[in-house]
C-alpha cells in the first residue's frame, strides 16, 4: 500500500482547491495506474486481455520459461 504525504491548498473560504504531493510519490502513482505506458504497451496489454478471455493459452509463456 502506498502512503501519500499530501499538502492541501485551500482558498480564502477554506475550501480545498489543490493537493501537493512529493514528486516520487506522484511517479509511483503514475506507474501503478499505468499512466506512463505508451500506445504500443497499452495495445499489447489489451491483446493479452483478449487472449486470456478467449482462453488462448498458446499466447502466454509458462513462468518457468521467463
């Protein structure tokens, strides 16, 4: 589980407007969410999901062979 050390920025009425988080925590969130993937990587993941749903076991490698 990730811990986020955040600073809340509020307006004059005390309403939350922005959140500031440390750069490294931001990068970890981006990586965990897959927001750093390029179009080719996303297409590969979508294809793998389709293969999994279709039961196409030949599209995958055994963990021992990796």
